[in-house]
């Protein structure tokens, strides 16, 4: 570990600073983390970062790249894909941040692809796959297995999510649920993330109770499977697989929390340790965190397992804004970044109080170095390192330097304490990886065509839809 980073964390632990001093120290620690990350960057990572920086300064190119990677994988029909690429190029133009040869190749490919799509489209799709391979994992058995092995060998633990757009019907919900159940049977999968909207298609707030009951029936299937197919870590003791409920729209918050609590209160699941996400951009999230903490403490006191809350800022701001403007409502999330950041820290501080952290373990999920630094110091200040871990998205620029133990010791975890009660709690850094949803047995080009243009405001989240993850 970088000695300066280690020293800052150790000082905070032995001599806890005031709130203001801790904030100032977090800024210095963020700078140290950034310098260390840059020092360790290899040439491939530098090139990747330069490309992402180029994309950020090319709004049209960003839009085109997102649309291309979102839509080019949907159909298995080369002619259909060629058609879609032509349409996207006409709409957005060639991304300016692409290298010259890439711009020419894309234009040429699109033209020639109209005539011989079977020959040209596979090259375009292969190139896109190569470009996104660090953020989207393959779902093909052989590739996924070797990827998981590789990452485990580096000491990184992976939380898997399945990519996919919003589901429209119960047949597709069943297929998604089955693919999660299948994923849980794999001995190399330790942790998956699931969104309730990916396993139940008919969410209806007017029928809150009926919707919760449906979600509960799907959660029971998932939790049962997680308990049946245990994961055996390198250290030895088998543990049930971990399932985290990701959060998407504000609409889903209270439904997800209700189903989560009610199922975990059932005798069959009392000993099962599960997780849920709370989004700091919602003013409701801190009160919900307090309620969940009170409930979790009571559950632990009754002999139940602990739970875990992953704290994120929230990825669906654009969608929430559109939703609010449609109905002429006030938007559900805070309206300023400062409010969101303050709530994130409020939730971290509350979650790191030792009496709370022992019952509700924390996943600190962010790519903001200031928040990561703040999280490192806050958990050290309250001495709850074994209950609070860091989670990031696989392949994102901060991921490689920040959490991987071999790179930045500051993020590596304290080994779990010998206290048996918490021995199943991994105190590690997680990377969440999105994998492509395995294709349905039969593909339907009509459906993919009709879905290629989601209604305004839907499917616009920065956080991929579907059930996959990081943490
Ligand atoms: C491991 C992991 C798991 C995740 N799981 C989920 C999940 O289940 N559900 C989910 O929604 N997201 C999830 N996210 C995404 C997360 O919510 C954030 O969108 C993302 O991490 C960016 O936030 P940041 O702290 O990294 O960066 P920052 O740049 O510090 O924060 C960006 C965030 O600030 C907020 N923000 C920015 N501008 C404004 C504004 N004007 N008004 C209000 N808010 C603003 C938004 O929430 C935005 O996403 C996850 C992220 C990670 C790393």
C-alpha cells in the first residue's frame, strides 16, 4: 500500500478528527489516490482514458456510441443491424472522437453493409464488443468462466448483473428470472444483483399490496436458490450466494423495501443475508435507511442474519425528470448535486455508526474519488472497516486503480474479524460486472425493431437496466 495513503487512514483511526478536519483530510487523500492511480496506469489504460475523455467532450458522439452499443447487439439478423446502424449514422453522424480510420471504417461499413450485411456486420459488432468488453462481460459459458477466474486471481470479487432493457411481459420476466436462477447454480458466481422490474413486468402502484405479493414470490425463488447453491470462497467455509436488490425508478423504492423486509422476516429466510440499494439522490432514502436499520437490528436480535445496504447516488435522474414533467409533479430526486452529495455523506455517517453497521453492513458505491476517500476515512474513524466495503463498476476508469488490492492497498479490506457472527460478511472491494443477457431461444426481429426506439425518458438511465451489477 502507498505509505502516505496508509498513514492518512491510520491517523484518522488513532486520532479521530473533527468533521471539518476529516473533510479536509478526505480532499488530500483523494489527491493521493489520484496520483497513485496515475502512477500505476499502463499504456492501454491511458489510451482507454483518453478515449473516454474524448467521448465526454463530444456530446453527439456520446449519444451515438450509447445508441450503437445499445442497439447493435439486440438483433441477430445482420440485415436488421445494418439498417439500424445506417439509421443511427443518419441521425447522429460519425462520432468525432473516433480515430480517423475508425470514422472512415464505420461509414464505409455502413454503406457496404446495406448490400452484404452477412459479411460486414459481424466485423462491426466484433469491434463494438471489443470496445465494450471491459464494461460488458460475455455471457457465453467459456468466456464468462475464464473471465471470472481471471478476476478472482487478481483478488477482485465480482457481482454480476444482467444487461437488458425494460421487460414488457411476464414471459420475458420468467425468462429473466430463470437466467438468474441459472446463474446462481454456477460454483464460480458469488454475488448477483437483481432489479425487481426485471423479474416482474406488471408493477402497479395502485395495487401496491398485490404487486408486493408478486415480487415476494419471485424473491423467494431467488433466495431459496441462493441458499441451495452455496459459494465456497478460497478461505474455505461455504456461504449462501449473495443477492442484492438494485434500485431503479423512484416508483420501485417502497415496493422493493416492503418485499425485501417481508420475505426476510419469514422463518425460512431469517438466517439469509441479503442486500438492497438506496439512492442518496432521493430525500426519502435516509428515512428508509433508518427504518431498515431499526428493523434489521430487531431481526438480528431475534437470531436473524444481518443485511447489507449499498449506498449509491442514483442513476436515473434524467428519467425521473421526464417522469415528473409528464405529470407536472415535483421531481422525486433532489434538484442539486450538492444536496445529493450531502445526503450521501449523511447516509454514510449514519451507516458507519458501530451500533448500526453491525446489523446493516454497508456497500459504499461510487466512482467519485472524494467520496471514496471520505468513505475510507469515515469507516476508519468509527472502526467499522469489517462492515463497510467498497463497490465499483467493472471497467470504469476509477475501477482498476482504485479498488484492486494489488494496486491501491487503501481499498483493500481488513480481514473479517474472528467474531463468528460476521464471518459471512465479506469486507472486500467489489467490482460489479454487467453481462449480456443470454439471448432467448427464439429471436423475434419484429420485437427488436419495435424496441429499438424506447419512448422518451425510458431506458435513458446511466445505470444499465436489467439485473446486473457491481456490488
Ligand atoms: C457498484 C455500483 C452500483 C450501483 N448500483 C446502482 C443502483 O442499483 N441504482 C442506481 O440508481 N444507481 C446505481 N449506481 C450508479 C450510481 O447511482 C451513480 O449514478 C454513479 O455511481 C455516479 O455517481 P458517483 O458518486 O460515482 O459520481 P458523482 O459524479 O459524484 O455523482 C454523479 C451523481 O450525482 C447526482 N447528480 C448529478 N447532478 C445532479 C443534479 N443536478 N441534481 C441532482 N443529482 C445530481 C446523480 O445521482 C449522478 O448520478 C451504482 C454505481 C456503482 C459504482
